C-alpha cells in the first residue's frame, strides 16, 4: 500500500476518499466575476479544491513569443493575451476570501519561481506542478523548498524524465498524476493503466489529470486506484478560450462526482463475504446436495 499524503484539509492515497480538483486554470478569461461563477459551481458540485495557473509572463515566455501576432479579446499580440489572462494581487486576494467563504481549498500551478513566491503568500495547502514544468529542475527545487505537499503531472514525459523529477523532489509528500497533454485527449491515448505503473515504480499515491471529453475514463481511473481526479471546469464549453473544449460544465462535474463516490462505495475491501441481503435469496434459490 502506498503512503497517504496529508494535504491539511484532507488525506489522499489508499484508504482515503478521492479528492476531486476543479482546474479553473485560465477558463476565467481574465474576468473575476466569471471566475467566481466557476468556483461556486465547482464547490456546489462537491469538489474538494479549485486550482488556478500563475505565470510571470516575461519569465515564462520569450520577448519574441510575446510579440508574436495573435488576435484575442485582449488585443493583437500574444503579450496582450497572456497579460489579459493573468490575475494579480487584488484578484487573488478576492479568490482567497471567496474560497474561505465557500469552504473549499485552493492552489495554483506556478510556472516560474517568482510565481511560487507570489502564491506562497497565501499559504496554499499544496502545489500542483504542471506537466510542462516537469523538466524544469530549478522550479522543482523551488517548489520543494516551500515544504508543502506537491502534486506533479506527468503529461508529455518519459519514465526517465519522471525518474529525474522524483529524484529531485523526493518521495515525501509527493503525488503523481497520470496525464496526457493533448486538449482534448482521445480515449486511445489516456493510458489509465499507467496509474498502477507509477504507483509500483515510485511508491507514492497517483491520481489522474484528465483532458478528455468524457466522464467514463475519470470514473474508471478511480476503480484503477487514482487518489485524485483533476478536471478542467467551465461554465460553458462554447466560450472563447483554449482550454474550454477539454473542460466539464457544472452538470457534468456534478454527475462525475456522483459516479466517483458511487465507485468508491462499490469497490469494497476485497474480502469475499456473504451479505445479509443475500441470505433470503440463497435460501430460496440454492440447492445443496
């Protein structure tokens, strides 16, 4: 059995309820009111945590990339887009306050060391490290320096690359996430059996970060031992935004969490027994001779 990780507001790992994380990410489109709607919907559906993305755009992207032409609601360059999607101090102050009132935990994927320092001011219960950051050794070390539990996605990564990341981070208070970084992901490339591969190889709890358009794979991941399910969440998939198509709407999220809890109850403890509810059926139907 892999060790459970204590996130403060809950424990995740074998023997503990699955944590469902709503990845709000950049689906708020730079609009704090829209962000509040998504947060409220995720909480009402039963998510245990919501997650954002934080970047210092001049560190994460080159000047050439930021100056590249790109039409968006914010302007005509990639810089306009990235800047428009980035929340600052006031927005995160309000996010923290709202999460407290909603009774839901929150965290962020930080794409650079300055962003870790920014989010650290809010004392998140854990950090989520994006698949894109798995090979950024300095950023991994900066996350570990916080002393907080870490959840690391493994999309677009080989086992050798994951080995290296785990060597840097250590196994203590670490959770890995099976993930395929395609938006949306086709079923043939979800590879849910990697959940067991990662659990056996690293001896840590493993979850599933999904970018597909169904609920079935996330529910199946729970049956295969996933301790966390992370899904992108939106109010309306038809809205503008790069991640909207791979996101769940509130009704779907509610249905997913219902099914996850149903599967948890259905898995049992692996001990074969005769239930009281079976006895009357046994007396009527079984022939002994």
